[in-house]
């Protein structure tokens, strides 16, 4: 990939308000999960991590399918799960950015300027 494509992907993922709000929600959920995991005592297992997977859905499911094809030992390892979670969030932020760009381009072409 050349640097122009990477710059374009970075703009899609980080360069608009909708993607930034999404990434902010993911960051807040990550802090919540980290605080809950590290500092809160529970009698039973905590389901705080589920919020991250809700925010990463549906892209995370493609990684789950791919991990399942590689085997349960790979799919259930932290070395697979955490990068898959990060990549799915970045893919979705870029998809949100592409959707926003599509809406802006569609809205702009619906009302052409008079010459």
C-alpha cells in the first residue's frame, strides 16, 4: 500500500465527527472494562467486556469465523482476540467514515449549483 491510500484510510477512520464519536465510545468502553477488570471485586464473572464486543459487532464476527477456521486454540488466544478486536473497530470506523462521505457526496449532487 502506498502512503496516499494509508492517508485516505486514516481520514476515513479518524477524519470525521461520526467516526470520532464511535472511537470515543469504544475508548470509554475500554476504560470501563479495564477499571472493572482491575479494580472491582466480583463474586461471579463480570460481563463488562461484552460492551466492547457489542461496539465491535458485526466486523468482529468475521474474525471469529476466520479464527474458527484456524482452530479453537488460535481463536481463543489473547494473541488473536485483542488484535481482532482492534482491527474490527478500525474497520468499522473506516466504514462509518465512508458512509459519511457517501452521504455528503449524495447530498451535494442532489442539488446542483446553477451556472
